[in-house]
C-alpha cells in the first residue's frame, strides 16, 4: 500500500484555462531521481484520490513543483485545479518511474521528446548537472496545440541559461525546440512528423537519429508514444529499463489522468 506525506501548497500558476502548475513543501525524507514521478492528490471522503505526476523541480530543491491539465469532470484534476496557497496535498513517500538517465546506455546526444504535460519530468532532467556530464548535447522538444500551452518556455530560454551554477553548461549544451500544432509559430507540426521527415534535425543542425550515439526519452500523449516507438524501432533503437539500459525510454504512467 502506498503511504503519503501531507504537503502544503506554496504557490499556484494558471498558464491557460486548461493548464496550471503549483508548488508544495517537500518532506526532507522524500528522495527521488530526476525524471521520476510520485502519486499525488487529495482526500475524498477520507480516501486518497491520487494520480501519477512527475516532479518538475530537480531533486536538489527544497520545494516540489507539479504541472497538470485541467479536466472539468476529471476525478482528481477537477479538484486539483482549484487548489490555493495553504491547501494540503498528498504526496507518496516513495517515487516511481523509469525516465532516469541511469536507465540509458552511454551516448553522445540526449533527446527529450514531450507533448503537453509530458514536459514535467524533463524539466527536472534539464536542471540536473549530471545530465550535462553524461551528454555532449541535450535536445528538449516540447509540442503543444497552442503557444500559450508551452509552459516554462521563459524559464528554459531565459532563466536556466543564467542559473548561478548550471548557466554556462546549459548555454553550451541545451537546445530547446518548442513546436505547436494549431496556430502559427516559429516551429509547427507534430513531433512524430518533424522527426520522420527530418525537419527537426535540419533546424537544430544535428544529424538524423543514430542508435550508436543518440539516446531518447519519451513522455506525453499515448498516441505520440506509440508512433514514436515505431519510428525509433525502425532506426533500430531498443527500449531500456532499470534492469537493461538501452537507447530509449518511455514513461508509461501517464496514459490516463
């Protein structure tokens, strides 16, 4: 049975009418690897109502940060979207998940491919100095329907490159490629399409996918995961796990919210 810490909401940000994030306190005993998730939620008639949410915040921070969609009739998100400072949130005492770089075999370039709130685990990974020790280039691709849904774009483009300790590494190694699908923007198109046709690699001045040097993490819409798996396996990428590190990883916990 999963046991929970009781954490206090410290701040809330509503990005759009369908997307929000919030920060909470962090129990000092809660330890996790960047890219992992926890079960979080609220009590409903004395019973925990929880779902899997990745930590946006890197594992060295004192607070925890979470990114969520708003679903009006969602059992949990219909409640979470109304949280305010001072409210109590349940956070599992144990973290879970496979999206950690130790589950990848050594490589030269790391691709973090995400749709929607699938960005969350990658925010913690790009804030981890070990990521830049392991890889010469880190490419973060985030796809949403609309520009306003590109959460954390300002943090990625402006704040992280000026980070007191990681700024220089991020300037040298992190490539951020946001793309939208339903309105004009500097980059448009689904990740699967821009990978399959080569547009992504042309725009970031990188060679096409190569399993001998490239490593890939996927998080997002279930259909996106299925299609990207097909593309990667056509390039002879193998899926890794904690017992068998390989060329790409998938987080399976977010098919339903």
